[in-house]
C-alpha cells in the first residue's frame, strides 16, 4: 500500500501524452488542444470598421457637415466624401476610405441634409483599424492552446473551418458483477442497478471526452480475461469498476495479471478508495477502481483526471486546491487520509453527512472534496481545510 502523494507521482510518471494529430471541423473542436499554430487567412477586421452608430466624417475646421449618404453593416458600396462631408453609419459597417473619423450619434444634431457635431475629433476616432485584432498571415492562436467556445467563435470569425488538434484518448469503461442489472429492468432480490458506468461516462463527457465505450462482464474469469484483452488493445485508457478486491469472485486482479498488465501500484492508503489499481500495457493506462460508487468517483478525481490531463499534454495536471474555513465538525476514524464530500462557497466549506463510500446522494450535492491528512483526527468549525474544487 502506497501513500496518496506517491500514487499521484506514479500516475504522472507513467502516463504519456498522446501527441497524435487529427483534423477537426472548428465547431466540433471545443476542448481540444491545437497541434499547430493557426495563421489568420484574413485581416480582422477585414476593413476599417465603425465602432458605433453615428456619422463618418471627412474632417474640416467647421462643426457643420453636409450629409450625403448612409452606410449600413454589410453594405459594399464606398461613398466618396469630400472635405466637410459626412455619411450616416452604423456599428460594424465599413468606413469609407475618404472618411477619417466617426462621431457618435448622441453628439450630433441633424438639420435635414446637414449635421452639426458637438466638438472636433481626433483623426481615426471611433474607427477600428484594418487588422486591429489580427493581421493576415499572423498567428491567430498558438500551438498548445486549448480551444474554448470563445476560441471557436474567434476562429470561425476568421473564416477557418478546420483545425489540426491533438487526438483525445479512446476510453473504455468496464463494469463487473453478477449483482448488476440495467435500469428499467425489474429489481429482483439480491440485484442492484448498475450506475458506475453512467456516472463515469457522464464525468468524462463533462470534461469533453466523448470517445467512450461501455462494457459489462459477469463474475467469470475467462470472460473477464477476454474482455480486458480486447479493450486494452483498442483503447488508450481503460477504467474498470468492481472486482479488484480479494474476494472469491473478484477476478479483475488475476485477469490483469493474465493479460500481462504491468502493475504500477495496487492499494492506496486513503479513504475511500483503498483498493485502487493502476497499471499499463504498452501505451494503454488501466485503472481498476473500487466498486463502491462514491469511492470510484473520488479516485477518478484524484488520479484518473491527472492521467487524462497528462495524455492531453496540459500544464495543469491536478484539480485546483484552495484553503477554506470549515463550517462543520468531523471526527475521522482510523489512520488513513480521507477525502470528504463537501460544498465550497466563498472561502468556506461545509462537510456533508453521508460520507460512506457506497453513497452517492451526498456526492450529488457536492462541488468539492476536502482532504483530511492522516495526522488529523478531528475537524472543528473555523479550521482551515485543503479543499479540492471539482469541475463544474
């Protein structure tokens, strides 16, 4: 059994970035990492653009201008302004080449075919210059940038339809146990509804990993061996829930040994999630998570999340940790460090009831995990606690 710190280090040191490139259409690239610099094919804006509704002017010494035309956003015509002339213009419209300033409409008095401005303007006032945001041929986004909704919008505004990104991992989720049945079936005596696969699939989807396959196997040694052999060959990451303990019908550990998975560690000094296995075969990482759902999800946030971040070659590997003041009391039993389900809000953290590793109800209300070290046996109100913020 190893410490939490050693387990985290082992995951970091035994997981490799994928570094495989693929092409994605921009609108489906959210959450991906750019594998190449993206060069802008155009100037943005692609023309001198009005920053507001108002009047484009060919400036002269007087405050009165002859109004000769109108330019709306999207208009392609280019009125030619002589000295002392103006055109009505709207936000986002192309400023005529012969105009050199835009006066906002609130500071203009309209008198039929002429206008009077409130004061003189500096040249190019309220005009967004050609290529102000990015110039044609310049780097729009650098290699290594994680694409966000704003990034998708930005690239789309440049007319870019496809980008080269690093491939995300293929992930298999394997659940084991004769007692598990699918929701929707009659719940007979001795059976429980299988929830771990949907829970893990959901957290992966929330982190924008969508290439996820679900598999179920009975408590049968040969079937477990065959399934693990298949999913390890086809995937970059395999998550197994249940069957990793040492009961008579827990076959996962033996099956992993049979298919020649290299064990990096088995069992971590922590609660919940002590019977956690991490290993690898070739370029595939394998986690055998506890069968209890709250323990499985805690281990996901503490270890699997790190492996995913490392596969995507991200700089920040662990979930954010902050110090928060406890609003609760808690007595810790035993000598193992513990992850406690909690609600974090504005610098304070509430430890929830129902910390049992089999209970998901409390986890469903949580937005954080509180880490209580081995040497701490009691938490009091006002204590400063190390708090792990869960992804929203």
